C-alpha cells in the first residue's frame, strides 16, 4: 500500500501542495478537505477586481475542476474537519466520517478578526474573506450608498478604492495614526492617504469605532465620540490563524501553528503551511505571514518534505495591493529602525522606498515601479549592500544594481 | 451572452500539441490552466509576480501581441530559459486578433 496524504484546508496553500506533491513524485492517494463550497480559489482578487465586477467568478479558481480528479486528489468540500486523532492517525470530519492518513498537511488558513463593539452583529456589517462574503457585500455595494470601513489596512483600502470608483460615499476609520501601519513605511502611508482623499474617500485616523447603531440594521457608526451615518459597514481589522484543530490535537501554536523550516509540526506525521502557521523566517525569529507568497512557498516546502526531499524554506516574502491605478509591491520585511531611501518622485506616482539595514537592502516598497520591485526582491534575497546615494539615483538603472 | 471563444495551440517542450478554446478576455495563462496544459505552472495565479507562465510565441504571432509592460519585461529579465520571443502568458489577453495563436512551452518554469 502506498502512503496516503490528507490535506485539511482547500485554499491557495492546499492547491499548491497537491500540485507540488505530484511534481515531487508523490504517487499515493491525496484527499483534500475544505469547509467552503468551492474548490481552491484566489482570494486576492476578491477585494479588488472581483468586487468591482470586472473579473468573473470562474476565473477565481486556481485549477480547473477536472484537475483534481486528474491529479488523483479527492476533494471533500463543504465539510469542516472536527478533530485530528493523532494516535490513530485519523481526521474526523464534521459529518462523522473518519479519514486515515499516513501524512497530514494543515492548510487551514486564517479567519477574519471580528469586531466586538456594541452593534457589531447588526445586519449590514460585512467582512471580506470568502466568495460568499463578497457576494453578500455586492448586493448592497451600490452608487450613492454610504459605506463605513473599519480598518485602514489592505482590505479596507482596497474596498475603499473600489467603492470610490463605483460611486459610494466612503469613510475609512483607522485607530492608528496612519494607514497600513503594520505593513508599510510612513512615507507610503502618507502617499496612499493623499491618493484616497483625492478620490473623495474620507479618512478618520486615530479614530476607533466604538459602536454601530441602528434599529434592525446598520444606520450609523459611532467613532471618536461622533456619529457617522452609514448604510454599510465593512470590517477589515486583520485575521487570526485557524489553529484550533491543531491546538485541540495538542500541537504547539503561538498565534499560529508552530512549524520548522521544512513546514513540519512537532508531530513527525503532520505538516502545516500558509496563513495558519508560525515559522522561523529568514532573519532567524518566528514570524507569521499572511500572504500568497507564504501559502505558495511554504506549501511547496511542505510537499517536498512530505515527498522525502526536504529543503529549507527561506524565501523572501512578497506582498501586493491594488488601489486605483496604483500597484503597490513589497518584498522583504521592514523594521522601524531601517534607513529609508526614496528612489523616484512620489508626485509622478511611480517610485520606491528601499529599506537599508546595516547597509544591505532588507526590503523594498514599490509603487507602479516593477524594476524596483523585481530587482529589489533579488537584492533582498542576496542581502546586497548598496550605498543609499546609488539607490536614490534614478540615472543608474535598477539592472546596474545587481 | 457568453464570451466569444478563440483557438490557442499550446505545444509542450516534447512536441505534444494541445489546441483548446479560450474565452475572450481571459489570459492565455488562464486558458492553459483551465485545460490542464502541462508546462504552465502559474504559481501566483496571474499577478505577474512569479514568471512561471512563460511561453515562446511563434514568429508570425509576435507582432500581433501588445508590447511588454515594464513589469513583464523585468520579470522576463530574470526568468530561466528566456528567448527573444518569450512572453508571460498571464499578461496576454485572448481576442479575435489572436484566434489560432501558437505558443511553445519551455522545458521547465523554474
């Protein structure tokens, strides 16, 4: 009997694992279990082109439906996993079925952090994580409607951009003193704030939402002691890793299932990849990444390890966001203590901010600047030392920096 | 009304040809993925972030394609096995003008 693999979680990391397991020569049966109604799909377009309506649903799916059968992967959808019985090496599903495994991969992802203020459960309060979420939002996402967005991070701002484009009245409430504070440098925050205001989006910084009010649905948001009328509330205040199954099975989790550099948990038969994990990053300390890059690369490394070809995971993290006609691309993980070097003129809406640490390129944030991003990512991977004046000098092409 | 569909032929490195129909507006990468064409990995799902959907465009079709964006150009600078007629198929949109296009696939995308 060949070994079999069970994958819990039918998202980007799960789909990647199926593809990589086959590419890496694993020939045994694979079963992938998902709690949503759909086979693995891309989430990034949900808050962008899909919400805007310029990207039809069939294009979201990462693989053709026929792919899974062809790849020898049984898909069990609409079915949450209920428990992992490590001693018996079985996964118990919510419908009572049990699946035996030789090796198990957890790609359970993350779920949205819920708002907890009074009124947070009123009809009209939306989140954005799944196709079903967007379909619900789309029904009310119409020109003239007033949308209050809680959280000025990627999701909130992408929805703000789509909303402004579609003619909604958009207000963004952000508790911190700048936009995308967790993700980008202050320079980028200021640039994007100006762009959103130009598009007519109202920004309320340092303004936490205290309550949502309405008779039987959302009518207003109370923030910073003031009332703001609203027809829709969209909450984008981050995600939490789906680690409950792992925790209940006694696997270590510290705000993310703890895995090693081969994506393996403390149980030699169980691996984990993607948003649900915490792993030792390239810089030697534990990090949790919420991004497509980590879903893809960590799943590839899990597959390699499960196929008996383990290789250390140390890829440079990358991220992107589309807001209006601005493509923001980031490679590497910045730190507040980095020396920032501006290349190009933000007024031209095409520029980059490089982060130097001990003289080496540690991260790059690029706006509509593909060469800076692409080559910057390479510089980060190599830890290349480049003088700030050289990086800032646009008469020197990025290719010459390599 | 369903979108019009046009023909694309993907030829694997070993010479095996797959002629399939791709809907107008879809990328030629999406067309390949939809039809399970081996040889296009498309890791990133079309975000122009991975360069694993490289194709070689048959000479008679090269001129009919839109020019490369900065992004595509830079991605290709660092992709393996790049040739003068390399393109990233996630950046090419199906249209009537491309009906019948022939794309050769590299041996490996990594």
